[in-house]
């Protein structure tokens, strides 16, 4: 069975239909090569500085990773908040939440000689399983052409339909996400998948962004990875995706700050931090009700 793929101009509804049916789907050449190259360049130093002590059996012996990319790679915001990506995320996640957020942002570079990664689900940090409820979705952006030789992501199609508490799907059959540079692989958080073995002579680089329901704790702590002074230059939409907003309203509100929605990260707050004042302290709470700074 092959992963179904669409051209970049395909409707989001068609992409969502296949994603719900198969658990994974590709949209080819969704981002221009110039943007992909800019994002790859922004991650290069972090890959080069990878701490070898962070390697685990799960992450691989010849794979480099870097997280929290919006702290140092602002060009990646165009991929993370790409309109097509968010249209698909809206369809999958918004039926179950008031607002969703980024779960994690991870650059992954699979080096030659790496073996197949262990097949897994991305939603396992959450001890919750409800049939039909997706807790998150993932998007893998291809910074290189993904091939079966260089470690294209492996996806077990249909595996999202098995409750992990009761069934373990047959993981012997999987499809490779073969796709050209600039393409995006969408997959559900409940879909079994992994990085592939790199039998080529060149690294295979990609960026995985996950998006989770807004009432869940995000996998990455974005307030430390991308603190207010780093988040402020981004658009309101990106700040909301980072969690600088509330979920719900009134008595159902989560994540409020000083009684208000904290999505407006103000210049005054950054200046106060530079002066040594502590975010959340009494001398800064007056900022929460100030006029918003536009993104």
C-alpha cells in the first residue's frame, strides 16, 4: 500500500479525507525551495552543535536533532503557520478544543549509515485513549528529496484505527514517504511511524512540527524555549500557536495571565525583563491589561 499524495493546489478537504482514512498523506512541493533552503540554513549550526550525549536507542546512533526552532530559526515560522497546514489542523483538532497549539518543533537529520528507527506513535506522552479523538497531528517537512534510500519516514497506514490499550497493529507492513524537497507529510498522532534507514551517501534532513489540543500540555515548554522577548516579533497567529493565549473563556478559561489573554507580548515587558524585573511579578502585571501590540 502506498501513501497517497496530492499536488500543492489540492483542496484541504481532500487531504483531510485521506488523512482520516489512512492516517497519513503527502502534499507535494507545498513550500518554495527558497524558503526550505532558508530554514535548512537556519538549523545548520544547531545540527553541527548536536550534543552526542543526548543520543538514545530510540533517537538513533547516527541522527541529529534540534528542538525549539522558533528561538533561533524565525524563517521556520512560515512552515509552522503555513495556511494549508493550519487548515488541515483545524479540521482534525478544532472539533475537540477551542484552540490548538504547537506540541513540538524538531529538526531531524538522519546521517548515512543510520538504521530504521523503532516504529512508534507520537501521542504516547498522553495517558488518554478515546476512539475517534485525535490528540495531535504531525507534519514532516522535507528539506531534501525523501527517498527509500536516504531514510524517508515510514508510515503504517491504517494503524491509527487501533486503540493502543487493546490492539497492537500489524507493523510488518509500512509505506515510505517518498516526496520531493518542499513537500509535507501529514500524519495523525495515533499513527505508527518512524524514520527510515539511510543507505545513501548524504544526510536526510527534515522538520517535524506537531500540533496538539489546546487543553493538553505541550510536549515542549515553549515559554522557556521561546520566551516572551523571543516570541514578540512573531505574528499573533504564531504566538497563539506557541501557547501565548488562553484556551476557552469565562469559567472554562485555561492559561490566563493577570485575568487577561496573554497573547499580546508587549515591548514594555521585554524592556522590563532587560531591567531585571520578573515576568508575572506585581510590577509587571499592569502590562496585561495594556493595549495590544500588533503582530
